[in-house]
C-alpha cells in the first residue's frame, strides 16, 4: 500500500508552476519507493533531478511531511526510462532487416552545427541539455522536443547538432532535417504531381525527424493535416521528433489544437537572448575558430553593442575580418566602430540604459523619474534591482556605471541589488517571468 498520495502533491504544486515547467519536470516524476523513513522519487534525467532539487524539493518535502509526519526524508534519483519494447508483430521484420547489413548514409546535416561549438549560457542551458538527452537516447526521453526562441538565437544550430550527433552514432539510420516551409512546399508539389504516395513514404519512414520553424504551419490546413499523420505514426513507433519554433505552440496562430496539444507532449525548452558574458564567450569562440586576432576590449565592445542576436554577433566578426584584411589596418576601437557602423546601428537592437529603465518603468507602471530618484519607497526597490540586473547582464555595465545611471548610487548598493536578483531568480519563477516580459519590451 503506498502511503504517500503523490497525485495529491502534484495537484497541489501544479498551480505554482508554468504549464511547461509542470509538464517537463514534475509530471514525469514517480514515487518508486515509499518506506517509513524515506520516500524516493525517480525522474528520467540528471537535469530533471537538478531542476527539481533546486526548485521544488523543499515544497515536496513539506507536502510529504504533511501527509506522513515530519520525519520522512525525500530523495530524488535518476532512473532512465526503459527502452520501449517492440510489438511482437514487428519482430520478424526487424530480424530480417538486421540480417541485411545496412549501408551507411551520407550525413545530411551542416557540419558547422555541433554541440561542441555551441556555447552554453543561462539563456539556452535547458534547451541544450534537452537536445543532448534526445541525441543520446532518441525516442526515449522526451518526444517531441520542442525548442522555441527568437531569431538568430541558435535554434537551427541546436536541432542540427542533434542530427549530427545521432548520425555519428547511427550512420545507417534514416535521419531527416527539413524546414517547415520545405515540408509544406514538397507536400503541395506532391499533390500537384500526384506523387503523394512517395511523399508519405519519405516522411513516415524516418528514424529521426527534425523540423525547423514549425510556426510556418500557421494557416496551412492541408499541410497541418498531413503533418498530423506523420507526427502520429512517428510518435507511435518511438521515432524521435524535434521541432523548433519562434514561439510556444499555443501562440502559433491558426494552428489546430490537436497539433499544438501534441507539441506539449514531450518537453518544451526555450532559448532566450544571451547575457553579456555569454555573448562575449560566443565572440571569443568564433574569433578563435576563424583565426581572427582581436583584443578582449574589441570583443567586449561588440558584445556591448549587439545584445539580442547571435547571428549579428557573428556578422560583426566576419565583417571585421574582411575589412581588416582589405584595409590592412590594426583592429582598434575606432576602426571597429567605423567598420561596423551599419551593423551596430541597424535593427533597433541597440539597447541603451535609458531603454532598460523606461521598459521597467512601463512594465510596473511607474515613473522613470521615481525609479531614478532618491525616494525610498518599498514599491521601487524591486524594480530598481531588476534595472541593476538588466544593466549588468544585458549591457555589461560596470557596477559604478550602473550606480551613475541610477542617480548616483554607491557601487556596493548595486552589487547587492544585482546579486539579489541573480540569487533569487533560481528559485523564484515570478522573477524569471518578469524578466522575460520586460525583455520582450526591450527588443
Ligand atoms: P535561429 O535558428 O534561432 O534563428 P541559428 O541557429 O541560425 O538561429 O543561429 C544563428 C547563428 O548563431 C548560427 O551561425 C549559430 O551557429 C550561431 N549561434 C547561435 N547560438 C549560438 C551559441 N550558443 N553558440 C555558438 N553559436 C551560436
Ligand atoms: Mg533557424
């Protein structure tokens, strides 16, 4: 007789989490041991363990304590899911297939996009971890994996990295990467040329299906229908599906509900804009890869200016490399600012301190002058801390610079404020939500 009422605990904790967090982290957790002194909860991955321990363990302990009395320890362990058994009917087929030595297939993925050269920061840690799990054990952990995030933040890189990794270990498997637009136009073509049979065979026989930019299914009813069947067949036979999108499923307009609900079956992972340190790390890695020799201060300068898009960061380096070669000049700040003038001023991606303050003010419906002034009111404290944090993370400002922006505050006050947000963000989903909402205003 189990003594812990685990479903009850799930129900109690669910409202405290976002739907995606609940589905990804809490829902797969199972009680596997329920003894007098210890309750053991199993989760499918190291990362899920890590996440639950950091975010929910205390609350789970509290609930278990309420049910069983305070002394019971709660432990989270990793137990990978058993590979699903093939249906007996499939066995003869599998055996004959195994006898024929399968030919290796050429690698269809872009060799530029690997896990090794993907720089991991707080903005993409979850998506990276999930992509790795899926590449290690296709079809076993999360299916589908749905990665979403803004333009130029590494979605295509990650999904292709999954492909490269799976191909390296299973070169005989049929792995397909396609953009959603290609999928749609192939489908329409196949209708026109009466080759729909071939189209279906192609996509329904894949072992790993990577589909990029699924938001383009929006409004395409016929393609949605076809994709729906493809998805079902692959999912039922435990073929891994990885999907990227520029937004969460429910925000894709004119997408059938049966599809968007399926996209929520596995794991949903986001990629946010990288912070200053991560931008700098990306620039360092890319500069090194391309043999471009530039000083740290140049990279910092670029990381300070381009704040929302990794593709643009790369663009800057490429342009610099070419210009330096052509003009045969030393790469210093004046040269950089001259060469990159267009890139640094386009797209409204230039984030300024003022923009940060005005966005926070708008978000909390406060006056900018109050936020920057000397009033010591409780309501202003938290928004000011957020400003400090954003100036540090997004603009890479120094503590004294931030102090100055905020109307002459001492740098120790700033260190305290930034630290406070950085510390609490790990345990407080609300802060994370505020920051995400504000960032939407920033860019
Ligand atoms: P998206 O598909 O999200 O629009 P991409 O995957 O095409 O973005 O990324 C744009 C460029 O930025 C690519 O060249 C990619 O290699 C690079 N990039 C993005 N994120 C990272 C990262 N974390 N580390 C290294 N390179 C990255
Ligand atoms: Mg892309």
